[in-house]
C-alpha cells in the first residue's frame, strides 16, 4: 500500500492550525514524524490528530466530573447559595 504524502501547509488547513503548530505536533509525537522536509503521512497524521483531540476531550470531561463530584461532596455551608 502506498503512503499518501502531504505538506505541513495542507495538514494545517485540515486541522485549522498553523504550519508551525503541525511541526510542533510532529516534534511532540502527536502525529508521525516528517517523511522529508515539511512532508507528512496524510492518513497517519489525520488519524493520530483525531485520537489526540478525542483524548484531550476525554481528559477535560474527567476533570469536569472530578470537580462536580468534589462540589457535591463539599459541606453545605461551603456551597454557594
């Protein structure tokens, strides 16, 4: 199977971010490393970026649930009225 190669600028348009942020995503291993100067695996990059966003959303929901649980367990006198 052939790997579809794309430029950082194209990924930036797909992700609604800057090309520099695409490079940062690769440096932090959110998306696969460059295949060449400014070139990335299209499918792998999109799949990994979606997984990154899903995890970030799940983490945010977990944080919100923890805050809600803590608020429910707080003594009544400390709760805002």
